[in-house]
C-alpha cells in the first residue's frame, strides 16, 4: 500500500482513513499530525529528531549525512545472502517476468480491464512459488493507532524456510518496494536513494530492517531540509509495521486458512508442506519439522 502525502489548508484535521487509504498529491502546505512524543523531542527509532545527528544546517554536515546514508544503503542491499535466499529471489524474478509477459494479464477480478490489481499480482507470485516447492503465502499485516502513527494494513508475500536447527526464517517479498518510499517533494539526494532500491525486494527480515532504517532517516532529513512536517506514514515505526510485525499468512486461493505466523497451526501445516531441501547454510536438510 503506497500512501501519498496530502495537501491540507489551515489547521483542518486530516482523517485517518484519508491518511491510510487515500492517494493524494503532495503540496507546499500540509496538515500537522499531533505527535506528543515528537513534541517532547523523543520520537523513537530513526524518527528521533537527533537520530541523524546535529548541525545539519550547514552544507558540510548535510553532505556528510547523505554520503553516510548512501554507504549504509549500499551495505544493506549487498549484504551476504544464503543459497536459499538467492534461489527464492531468482524464482520470484522469474514469476514476475512471467506475470508481465502474460497476454491479457493475470488479474481475474474486475480490475483486469484496467491493467490488473495488486491482490491478483500477489496471489500469482505466491502460487508460482508454492508450485516451485516453497512454503509461500500472502501475508496480511495490520496495526493499531498509537500516539505517533495512524492505524493501517498492508499485504505482501513471504516464504518461510525451515532450517536444520528447527528455527523458521522468513524471506519477505514486496513487489512494489521502490514505490513504497517515493516522495513527490523529495530532494535530489533522497530520490537518488530511492532509485537505488530494487523494484521488487526479496530478502530476510534483517536486511529489510536495515533498509527501512536508512530510508526513514533519509526521509526525515529530506523533510527537515524542505521545511516540511514528517508525515506519520513515513515514520520508522509505521514502515516497520508493514512488513516486520506478525501477519496472517493466507495460502493462495484459501482465504479461510489464514493463521498468524509462528502459531502451532501455521508451523504444523506449512512446514510439512515445504519441499525445500536446503537450509540457509546451504546444507541438505535431512528432515523438515
């Protein structure tokens, strides 16, 4: 779900539904979301006013900040991957190519004539991965409103990989990753970071967490440099809630089978169905439990 930043006039209050579900153009004036923690100078995570350092009014400190963000993003995106993660990425890219090359698209709902919808695209990729032997599902994450972020929900695909140690490893698949961070009024430095992001993200939660941290710090700095308020849906906690919470996993075409990740039902049903033969160390798995 990509949420645009709305233009607002005066002190009128913006409704949560418009912030979470609407798609709006960014404007020069924007409504301020009342954030008690931010007003107190403690916003937590990369939303902290001091999280990107001090003295950024100078050109030198600003340049140093953006150089550091580019370095951190490069390091996060090129972090070492396991053989299983590499295989999942390759099969995901193949599924996406197949989807785009399919005449008439893959959408079977009312949006087919308009070029397809996200729900059908997610289902197509999840089904392709399951047919390839992966424990893949559509994930639905939801979170409640807090003092500093609005409520929301997001859908994406994941693959749960069992390892020899018995610990499950999640690989997150986001089909519109770059678009999730785009900002119409973002400066040149911020847009360069966005352009460096993959259109389709495939990676473990540790890698995703590192990328989110960099991009949210960059978005905050961009807002400060342009004298804009940091929209709540661009904050670190909001972005993490999209992919790093505990979602419901739904098998493609089986909405009634939704179960939370990590629940006994999810472990029993999904792991036995897995056909993976490699764990994240690249070793052959003798038994999947």
